[in-house]
């Protein structure tokens, strides 16, 4: 079943919202009140020699605080492979994100450090979510 990019953004945001206490939006936002996460499409590739299987990468930008000291510690909790705040575990527990012919998993993570977001600075990182689906 084909899914629109908007549906995929929403499904990924819904899955990330399984992490309690995290403010989640399905698309980039103009303001941030940590802890917050938003979903952004990174790239699309056709795989399986054009037989209808697509590989998409989405970035989940997460901002955990205004101060490095507290922001880094909070970011580590989201980056841990297990635990109640683990983004990786949230996706591992439901790789379909409620969609047919859809497989999503964390394929990478990197620390952004302190980034300027509108009028203030926030500490954060980026999770890469690899998605395999039959067309979109």
C-alpha cells in the first residue's frame, strides 16, 4: 500500500510520541520548547531494481534543553538503546508505525550540540530513521 509523505511524517511522529514527556511534531517547527522532537525528510532512494520498494531516510531532530549541562544528560537518555526515554526502543517496539508495508528503524544518531533555534539556543541531536516501504 502506498503512503504519502505526509502520512509517513505523521506515523513517525506518532511512534516517537510513545516516549513520555517529549513534545513531538510531524514536521519542522519554528519554535522549540524542550524537550521537543520534529520529523524531517532527509532523502529518498528506489531499491530492489525499481520493483516498487523505496528506502527513505527521515531525521528526527530532538532538542533537550537550553543549557549544555542539562541538555547533554537528557540527550543521552533519548539516545540510550533501552529505557523509558529511548527513541531506538520506541521504534524497535513497533517498526511498522501502524502502517502496512512499512518498516522503520533507527539507523543512526549524532549530537548537534548547541544550536540556535529562533530567539534562543537549544542543545540537541538527530536520529536517522530508515524506512523501507512499497511505493509512496
